[in-house]
């Protein structure tokens, strides 16, 4: 997972209340070249969407987001998730690791970052990034220069270069990328723009 984050530098986060739309969103993003996607378990019929997308992923890696419990982790793996993403530390992190799933663990404070690292997280999801900013990430990398950080939460296209310049290995982007109101052509164009922004 860490190698993929470093290579692709964009994690698309899908969360919605229409399973058909979520599946179309995921497949459109994959077709546009996005290689890492997270299906949030708070989405409607999320496990079914995850399973269907995973079987059609065509080279993309599909993870489960908002993994909070051991049951979340188990069901996500059974549905085909190849990694887990959590909003915070806790049972979801530990259970996913026990199941052999790499984890992008949510953390905000230095204490939480250290706890995520000690727990065995592959990378730290800096969340909610919109309230912290690139300068906060740069400050965190002082005491944690060897940890992989992925800012998530309100990351806009304009935020991408500053976060990467501050040392993020990748960025996680939800609604600023994935919201499309049925216009898949616009979604494809936006995906291409984000991919360009994350290309070294």
C-alpha cells in the first residue's frame, strides 16, 4: 500500500447514498486513471458496492473507509478490500492489521500520530486536514520525518501542491473530486486534473 501511495499520490474517497451512483463514480474514476479508491462504509450498501467495484477494478486498488470495528474490518476484507482506512485509532485499526490488511490510520495530534505508528499503521491519515493545513503537516514531519502522511478532509485541487510540497506521500480527496450530480464527463475531467496535479 505504501508503495502505491508513493507512486500514485491520489486516493479517491467515495461516500454516497446511492449505490448505483457510487459504483458508476468508482468505475469512471478507474477508467480515467485513478488507481487507488476508498469506498466508505458509511455509504449506502457500501459492502456490495465495494465487492462489485473490486471485481471490476482493472488494476486499481480498492480499500474500505471508515473502518471502526472488528466486524467492519472482517466484512470489508471479505468484500474484497485490499486495505483499510480509519478516521481514528481503535478497534478498526487493530482488527484490520490482524487480518493482514494494511491500514491508513486517522490521526491529528502528535500523540495520535505516534500511536498510529506504534500500532503498525502503514501510513497516517492526517484528518481533518482542512482545519490543519500544509504548515501543520510540515511541522509534524519535524519529529516524524520517516512517517508517511496522507492529508484527508476538504482537500481541494489548489491544496494538492502545498500538501505534497510539505511532505505528504499522497492526498485523499472526497467530494471536491467525486461529486458530479450524474455528470460523469465532468467527473472524468476533474479526475484527469487531479491526476495531473499529483504527477511529479
